[in-house]
């Protein structure tokens, strides 16, 4: 599908003329990073830009188009499949984008090569997890040095390792831009999810939203639930290849009757509304989109110390914090979650802090303005949001 035609001038952002912006994502599953990418394009489209989501298969096209974002298949294979880069370049030439976002790290090599062949004027690569670092392969290092104009990390904790893997790279080419989030719209009346699952309004409920894959460590969630008092219930929203094994593990731990595996949900806002505490148990994350959605819903968060957790959950200027970072073991997580479940006043304070944190650091509209500059604005602008100094010695000017 070609990018949509020009919109009425009234819909274009006053500070920037409409651009053609493309984003490529090569994932098989429509998970957090894919949802983030499509929502970014959705927001840029609403600001008057022409956008297209390039992805691996028709199923992903359908997921994007269901959200109103034009999409087409642009499959990129493994590193040796150089004809894919040539084909990708042909797609890019047809659309003639002002900016291209590469949001799947493993496709940086072929995507970057295709962008260079097509002479795309602005290429931005986004790194969103601690496992996607340039040190993994010399091919990534070549692509990021030669074919990418700016590297964006979604947590400042990732910026140092990226620069360390690319010695000599100008530090201003690697910037921190936090993910934007808006609260998921409630689709059902308050309490509907609890009623559906047989939970009373006063029951204590912990939950998580995740793809059920190994690195999300939902087994750790179940072990934490098992260590809490028997009256605590759990909700796991999401699907994936580990679901059957996790359901079996719940049985082994004796909590099968206390936890509900509800699968993929379109009513995530309603699921979050059913929780007293959101628990993130991953081994590897950048800045978890599910955690940000919980904060935007005013749900206190307990998280393992993955990359972006401390930046999201650190105390605000008034000393209140939207969540707790705990060691990645069930006893520590049980202690953190248990202390919140027995203290409703603290949960209420954290809920308010969560909403304020989203407003000050993760506001979607502010993030859209940053991405406009990255993908279609002034090439000299350096939008860096993290606490680390942009240049050595702390000189950011």
C-alpha cells in the first residue's frame, strides 16, 4: 500500500510541513515494540504526516491497518539475503520517504543497506532492549556507523553500552528518547474484568501483561504469587509459546486456582483497572511498554531491575514514587509486592505518582514532537532526554 495522499493543510502541524515517514519492523509477533511503532505512526499521521508501516507478513499488515495505519509487506531475511536489501530499496524509492525508522535491531544491516541504496535522507535506528547491542555482530556496527544517522535508545541505561560498542562514534549520534504512552481506553464498565474472572471488588489482585516467552520470566511471577498469602489472586494477560508450560508450572506451585491466564486482550485498559499491583518479572527489557501502560492507568508497579525500570520508577521531586525496583528473585519480589498489598494508603500515593510521572516524562504528545524532529525536522537538532551528558565532560551545548 502506498502512503496516503496529502491531507488538508489544517491537519498538518503548524511547525513542520507534512513529511513522508516510514517505519520497518520485522517481528513475527505483534508485541510491545510493534505496538509502540504503529502507535508512533498513528500519532504522526494524526499530525498530518504520510506514514507507512513496513512489516514481514500480511498478518502484521492487518494488525496495523486495524489501527488505521497504512501498511505493506517488506520482508527482510537474514544477513546473507542481500537481494532483500535491493528489494527493500525499491520499496523505499517508490515511497520516497523523508525519514525511515528501523525498529527491529536484527534488520538494521539489510534495512540500512536498502536505505542507503535508495538514498533515504534520514535513517533512525531504535534500540529497545539490552540484548540488542552493536557488539553482537560487526555487521550491526557497520550498519549503525555508515548507514544510520541517529541511534535512539528508549532508556538512558542503554546509551553507555551502545557507545562502548561503537568506539569513536560521535556521542551525539546516540540519544535517549523515552517512549510515549497514553492510558488505554476502558472498553467496559469498572469491575467488569473482576466479575468475569469471579473476583470480588475487595480481592487483592496482582497482574502482568506480556508475551509469554522465556525472557519475560512469568515463572517468576507465579513463584511470587505462590509466596504471597493465599487470598491474593493473579492475572496474566498475553499469549505465546510458553503458555502451556506456565499453566503447568502454576499447577506444580499449587496456584492454578489463584491465577487466570486470560490470553491476548484488546481490553488491556480494563485488565489493568482490575489490578492492585502490576508486577514486571523480566530478565531483559529496555523500557517496558506494559509497565508504562500500568503507570498511565495509575497502577503501582513492582519491577525487576531491567534497563529502564529505575528511570521510570525513581521518586518524583516531592519524594513520592510510582513503583518499586526489587531484586529478581521471588523472596524480594514477594516482600515488595506484599508490603504494597497490605498498605492501601501507599498504593493510593503511588497511583498518583504514576500519573504524574507519565505526564512529566512519558507524555505521548511531547514524544511525537521529538520524533518529528528525528525523522523529518532539522538535521542539526539533537533531542536527548536522558540524564547522561550528551558529550563527554557534560557539555551539552
